[in-house]
C-alpha cells in the first residue's frame, strides 16, 4: 500500500501534494496495483457521495429561522 493511500485511508485531509503522490504511485504501478488504486478511489468517491447526501438531508431538515434541527427526526 502506498503512503498516499495509507494517509488518505486514515482520514487525514487530502491536499494537492497528496493528490500528486497518489497519481505518481498510479503511474508507476503495475496493472494489478493500478486496479487496486482505481477501486480504492472509486470506493472513496462512493463513501463521500453518501456522506454528502446525508449532510444535505440534515441541512434540509434544519429550521432556517433558528438554525436548529427540527424534531422531525
């Protein structure tokens, strides 16, 4: 496992340098490793789509006048 994947999988924020490192690892990898990196990135995308959808639902239930979550949960 590359350092950039380990760093990302531990929940640390990803910055431009991490992105470059990840893509460099991808370019240097053999085909099996490329597939592993690809599937890792796709899994992360799906996870963040779920998190963003959940955040959106929570925000939509917030009472805009008071900025608090309603009791509808």
